[in-house]
C-alpha cells in the first residue's frame, strides 16, 4: 500500500508544479514595460514631465506674454513696447544691487566653505560630525524665519545685538535697513548664513576624492602645509570650485526672499531692490504682467550670458573637449 501512496503524492505534486509554472505567453504590455530599452526612460520620465510642465511651458508662456499687454479679460500683442520700458533708472538700480549681491556671495560662499571643509576634513579636528551638522542646520530653516531673526539682530535701536557689538568697538550705531551699504550687507549675510553649510558639504565630498598619494609625495618632497594647499588641494578642488561658484552666480541673480524679508513693502530709495523683486513689484503688485515677463526674459538672458562667459573664462568647456 505504501508505494501506491507515494505514487499518488508524486502525481499531486506534479499537478501543483504545473499550476505554478510561469505563463508561456505573458502579457505583451508588461513585457514591453520591463524591457531594458524602456525601463531607463520610465525612471527619468518624472523629471522630464516636471521639466516640461513646470519649467519649459512657463518659460515659453513668459516669452509670449513679454510681447503682450495682459489685463483681466484682455490680452493684446504690443510688439517690443515692454522691452522699450525696461531700461529705466529703477531697473538699473535693481540690477546694480543684484550685481553687488552676486559678487559678494560668490566670494563668501566659495572661499569660506572651501577653507572650512579643508579644516573639517583634517585630522586635527574632533567632533567633525557635530560641526558639519551645525553648519548645515541653517539650510533647513525657512528664509522668512531666518530673516525675521536677522531683523531683530540688526534692528535700528541702539539695544539691537549688532549695534551693541559695534558700539563695544567704539563705532556709532547703524540704521541697518535704511543705509545703502548696510542693505547689501544684510542680504549677503543672510544668504551666507543659510547656504554656507550646503557648500561645505560639496567641498567635503570633493575632498574625499583627492588621492592620498599626492600628499604623501608632498611630504617626501618636504612640502609645507601651505604648499600642499596651494599645489595639491586647490587644483584638485577646481571642478567643484567652478560648480559652486556657478550655481551661486545663478542663485544670486534669482535672489528675492532675502530682499523681501527685510523690505516687503519696498526699500527706501530702492536700496534693497533686486531684479526679481522688480519683477514682483511690476508684474504682481502693479498687475503689469507683460512688463514683468519682459524683465524676466532679460534677466534670463543676463544669467545665461554671465554663466557662459564665466565657464569659458575658467576653461570648463576646454576640459570637456580634452576628455
């Protein structure tokens, strides 16, 4: 009786195996989706769709509106009239403020993060993780919240923290938000406080790729710490220096929040007005969307030209050709 039982079990198991065998003719749609030619495009599809919907389409609409007079229920093509209005004193004041802001932020947000990253990457520093987290924390803070704190620190009263500090050194209190040079300083110091930790992370990541053999060769040749910094570290960091400075230039020309948190209703004499702030002022507050779009198109061209000139000057395209 036992062999018969085993035979029936084997028959039953074969029937179960037969049931779970994969289908010989799977659905053609799923087969197409799982193919190697399609899967990479599925992964990049969200980025492509978001770029088309949130970037390319608004950009095309902005260019079209820059040639229009856009009023509620009335849209009319007016040719180059919006562009003819751009070159006025207010625009040049906003452009001058923005250029100063870009120049200072590029210097501060490139040099200081690089030096701090080198310092944090050295073997002399303890509690590296704590320092890195401390520098990065401001990036998680809202610009509005940070701006409100800075407004209290740089208040006009003599009891404000910044005025107390400079008074300690024998200087007169400063009316920070109503002095031209102080207006640029406030926007630069707020942006630097917020983004310096992010740039430190970029440089720390780049420092991990610098070969130790180069420093060992420098030690054998008797190179000092300054010589190793100048001839090994900085040349090895040049690609990330160009990257950080380029994105700082682009973000600098797009600056708006740093100006808005200090002078939401407009700065006296336009001392804190940026180009994007001018777009907001004309396009949203004055309801002149066509003119605001024209300013935006001009700003886009300025960013494009400055970035291209900077990348050519730093030899970025030549290195790409050599590779």
